[in-house]
């Protein structure tokens, strides 16, 4: 399982900490994301990882998008 630091995910999508935090809470509640909180030195850090269910949902979503793109071609 790979983990990504909260800021690593936040920066490319250009959202605030609070927006990403709310979305992560929804995904965690749905069982799609696993959250690990800890510290690096004195600074709190949050790491995120897709769960097995999250990977399956992501795969189905991509398949649906590919089907839409194929139908439009």
C-alpha cells in the first residue's frame, strides 16, 4: 500500500486544507481512503492511501469515463 502526504495531494488540485480535509472525511467514511496521522519532528502530518475498495471504485470510475469517451468518438 502506498501513502501520500496530505500536502502532496492538496497542492496539485489547488484546494484549501479545509476543502481537502472534508473530502477525505467523506471518502474515509465510505471506506475508500485510509488515513494515518503522525508527526515529523514536531509537525503534525497526515498521510492518505486508497483502500482496496477505493481502488475498485477508482477503476470503475475510469472504465465509465473511457466508455463515455469511446461513445463520443
